[in-house]
């Protein structure tokens, strides 16, 4: 029998299935991709993130048509051409600015949901690692984008952050200059960050999103009770029409319709911010053009980097850098620091619950302090919370080993 049906209608279902395995793809990625029923709206945050990334890409493409990557023209191309001359240029800019800020809020909610429910364990370690790689890539994307309007904060935050590559008292100044392409941020610096922002990092992000989705497919997403059940059995029940008895639903169209509902609510809030409250995403200091001879009184990063910045700041340069590295690495390797096999929501794990909420409080405190000038009591509090954050890793090891031993004893 011929392998291909000569009579199949071109671009019809059968025709495409014979050429690209359309039916298999639909089954694997949609109709037989089983999602547990016992999950809440927090499980829609991943799709909300993907959609926000789409909005950032689209608005970025429009901005790219008028932006000028030149240290003499960049500021005016954004603040004058795009904001006042281009039809709806202001709208694309506000969508892009609000999107860049809100995407981090959703990333943090998504990460903390994962921590709360222990979703980085039991076969889901690679989901977490690819997620953390996405976090790093989004951070690099946000930082490089922040350089582009070439305002005072772009310039000086760029100066401070690239100075970190002098590696404390190692003073690797050759490295800093290599990154900047000059002694101080200038034209070479701006054009390379432009390239990173519009090409290289978005490509990496797209690759990482595909990887993140790939790592999700086999372990399936976690559920509110951390229950591990037989997916095949549950899927068979569903397919046999016992929808109520089954613990799963298919990703598409059933779960996807719930995702789309949450996205709808999210985008109402999103566009409310775009039209009525966009100022929170725009630093007033950045409405002054970059000036290498006029240092702003107080240099700080955007809100989503403040907790990291505050871990670095209260120490001297060397210890600050080490503390910063340790904090990032601890978050990255969380699935291996957590020694407990228990997958359950935090409110069912006494000590872990206290640890989780302490982590939330510490990160909010660090974020608030990062925006304040490093003086007097703020400096002392900054040091206290930075040390507290660093203690959270060892504390988690201790709590989870204790939990593991209790399980063995039970
Ligand atoms: C920024 C781009 C990201 C996108 C587009 C994305 C997308 C998704 C999607 C669609 C899911 C499945 C549904 C859900 O649980 O929401 C998911 C799950 C997950 N993501 Fe992400 N994610 C991103 C970033 C991150 C980050 C930064 C982390 C943490 C380091 C992370 C960790 C996880 C974990 C642990 C799960 C599994 C949740 C579970 O099993 O219940 N993701 N992600």
C-alpha cells in the first residue's frame, strides 16, 4: 500500500498528518496532554507570562521602526519622535514599559507558586532550572532595554552594573572596558546593548521558553495537594466519558479555555495600567538625557532588581559580590537544596511554611530598602535582611532534612 494517499486534499487534515504528523502533534500537545483538575488560577501564570512576552515582542517591533541606536539621537528618538510625532507611538511605548515591569511581577508570582507547592521536585527539577535560566535571560533583556532611551538612569545604572565586572578588588578593568567597548558607556556600548536587546537575548528567551515547555510535558504540572497519581488511568477514565471521576482534563480545549479566561482578566488590568497609571513604569530621572558629568544623587535599578541590589550594597565590594553570587546560585539550585521528598503545599508543612513566608517578607524588605539611600538605619536594616536572606539556604537544608527524617520515622 502506498505510504501517501494521492487523493488527500492538499493542506487538509490527512494531507498534513502524512507530511508533518499533525494528528500526533495535536494529541501530544493538546488533546492528550493531561492537566490535573486540582489546580487554581495561579497555574495560569505561565501562559500569562508567555502572552506578556508576545505583547513585549509586538510593541518592541513597532518601537524598533523609529528608535535610533546612536548616543546622540537615541534620547530624542524615544522622548520626542516616538512620544510626540509617531501616531500612537506613546501607546506602544507605554505598552512596552508597563509590560517590562509587570512581566517581573508575574515571574515572581509564578516562581513563588512553584516554591509554595514544591513544584520543583519529583521529576520537575529541569522545569525549575529552565525557569531560572528564563529569569536570568529576562533580567538581561530588561537591563539592556533600560539602556536604550539613553537617559540619566540608563547611563548611570549601566555604569554601576558594568562596574560589577571589575570583580571587586581583583579590579578586572580590562573586562569592564571590553564589555563597554570604551572607558565609559558611550556609542559602542549603546549599539551592543541594542543588538543584545532586539536580537540575541530575545532569541535565547524563545529557545528557553520552548525548553521550559518541553521539560513540563513528561512530569506534568503539579497540583494543589502535590498528589502523584497514575495519569494513564485518569486519562482512560476521561476518555471513557467518566469526566467527573477522572482527576485530569485535556490541555486543549478544556484547560486552555480557563487559561484564556485568566488572561482576559489580566489584560483588562494590564491595559488599565497602560492608559491610566503608566508612570510607575517610567523613572522620572530617566527623562533627563544621559550626562557623564552629572551623577544623579541616588542611583538605583528598577524595582525587580532591588532585592538583589540590596544584598550587594550593605557589604564591601568583595563580600557584596560573593553574597550576590551566593544568593542567585541558591535560588537557581533550590531543587537540590531542598532535601525533603515531600511535595505538598506549604500550609501543610509546618516549618517549611514559616520558612516560605519569612522568605517573602525578607525579599519585600530588601526590595523596599534597595530604593532608599544607604544611610543610617537603612544601611543597618539592609545588612540585617541581606544576612537573613543568606541564612535561608542553610535553614532550608536543615528544615528539609528534618522533614525527611520525620518521614522515615513515621
Ligand atoms: C518567563 C517566562 C516563563 C514562561 C513563559 C513560563 C511558562 C510556564 C508554563 C506555561 C507553565 C505551566 C503552567 C503553570 O504552572 O503556570 C510553567 C510551569 C512552571 N514554571 Fe514557568 N515560565 C516562565 C518562567 C519561569 C520561572 C522564572 C520559573 C522559576 C524559576 C519557572 C518555574 C516553573 C515551574 C516550577 C513550573 C511547574 C509548575 C507546576 O508543576 O505546577 N518558570 N511555566
